[in-house]
């Protein structure tokens, strides 16, 4: 459900029940930020064991070394020629770059482009994988999050949401690009789904930011309500 | 960053004072069915593996079984270790912890849950080998980092990691609203990570 990222610490130290573990592992498959966090928190937790060292009885060594001769080892993991997997690795690299770029000055909560399991159209993938891709993530109270990734080189931006609650009855979430001199220009209407990836319409290279508003079904030519999220592309500051 | 290297490469000194074994290298060789490498890996890490198992399950006989089970799992899955994703020791202890937690959760009859975490929270005696000396240096570092946590973070992390309790159980034990213990655990671990300079 919501707030799934917050489970990373509990998951890293096995403080989850079986259902939570399964749910979080599904999330891990698509969330590079949580994968990195879990890895670092497991390293941290392992350090705690430095305070509890206690040598086992020496007979245990003999038992273990005798037993291993009866256990067949797993083969190494062989990389499968699976496009999605390659895609993830490259996204991770892009994510690292994005963190550095976005760090200063913007009203960013966290930066976290995540890999996409839904195999979006290629233009979307290109933006997410662009070497100059920059991501800005906003987290909403309640655990939903939205990330806008833009590439100036490709002039495009992609919005990804996670655990997004549905809009009120008869309303939609509409996305906007903030264009200098023009204000908020319509960039698309989000399909009603919790987790989704949307390639924004319009020139992201000139935009200074993006926004999301709640609009009547079908969308509006200009925002009719206060934005629920504003993404600063970090150009002015 | 610095610390990952340390976990991987700066294993306890063997008693003859030779250079410390490279745990990642030993693990990699163990993954190719090198039993000698696995034995060396055992010697370099058994005290930490067993100490963690003992701390979580409490019962010495069960702790031995957990240690044995964990090492057999380490042997079985050694080829899956990827040094790019973390240290060898971190990998070993992750397996150990999961094995220990599975044990306490499946064994409801365990006497461990009858008495409180605090009463049993005494340090385990170290033996007097070079490993213990090395471990105590690291232990000092860990204790200093622990001191940077808030009381509730420290308790939540301790109950989760050493106690083997779920965050829901931890919430109940610490009188926290349901759902907030996981945040305390995460915040505490992040603070520890940053205090100890563990890279990711
Ligand atoms: Zn996540």
C-alpha cells in the first residue's frame, strides 16, 4: 500500500513478517533507491555484530567442514539477455548522476528515478536513460511519490508516480510544464493508476519546472486549482 | 566507502600475525568448491557469525545449530556473492541474521521471549585472541555510533536486530503507535550508517 519505502530499514534487519517481506521485495524490484538503501543498511547492521563476537565450540568447525562436502553449491548467476535488466543497471548510473546534479538549491525531498517494469514506449526509456537526465522526486504525506525526470538533450520529460491515490470522483490529475513567459502549459492527463509512467507533452528543455493539479475530467487548458506538486528543474537558482 | 573495504579486507589478524585474509577473495574461492578457502573463511568469521546467532536466539545449543546452518548456506550460495554489491562480511552476517530470525520465529517455545531484552543484554565474553582485540576496536566504533542515536531509535534498532522482533512487535514493546517503529528503525540505521561512514 502506501509508505512502502519506509520499510527499508525493517526489511534490512529482517524485522518484517512474511507478507511484508513479499510486498517489499516486489517493490525492491522496481525501486533502485530502496535497493541501494537496503544494501547500505545491511552493511551497517552487520557492523553491529562486532559488539557480540563469541567463538563457537571447536567441534562445530569439524561438523561444518564435514557437512559441506555433502552439499552441492549453487551455480553462479548467469546474466540473462533480458532488456529490462540491462535497463535497470543503466538507470542506476543515471540516478547517481542525477543525485549530484539536483542536490543544490531546489525544493527536492529525495532524488530517485526508479526502473520501470511496465516497459514504457521507447521515448520514455530514452528520457530515463539519457546521460543528462535529472530527476526530482516529491513525496506526499501518506507515502505516495511522484518523480519528474527531464532531459534537455531530448527536450522531453517523464513523470512517474508510485502509490498515488485516485483523484476525487469526476476529477483527473493534470500535468503541466512551466514555460517562461507562458506559465503552466498542459503536458498531459494522468491515467488513473497507482503507479505509472507518463511521457509529458511539450518542450522540457525550455521549461523551468513541472506541476500537477486536480482538474475536471478531460483536463483544462489552464490550471483551475492550486498545484498539489511542483517540480523545480533547478535552472534559476 | 572506506568502511566497506575494511569489512571486506581487514579481517581479524590470525594469531601468527600474518597479513589478514581477504574475506571477499576467500568467499569467491569457496564458491568454486575450494574447501581450504572455506575453512579459512570460517576461521576468520566464526566468532562474529556465532556471536550474532547467540545474541538473537539466546539458547547456546540452538545458536550452534544456527551457526552451522548459516555456514552451510554460505557454502551453498557462495557463488552468488557479488563484491560490487557489498562486503563479504556483510553478506555472511545478513545470511546469519536471517537464519537466526527464522529460527526464533518458528520456535515459539523458545524461552528467550520470556525475559526482557534489557536483562539479557549483557556483553558476551571475548576470547583472548587477536580476533577479539580487533573486534573490540570495531566494537568501540560501533558503540560510539550507537551513542548518536536517540533513545527510542537505539531501542528500536536493538530489538529489531538483536532481538529478532518484527517492527510491529517492536512498536508494541516500546508503546509506539503502529507503523512508527519501522520509521525509528530506519532512521536509527541511517544515522548509524552515517556515523560509521558505511558506504553504499
Ligand atoms: Zn522504494
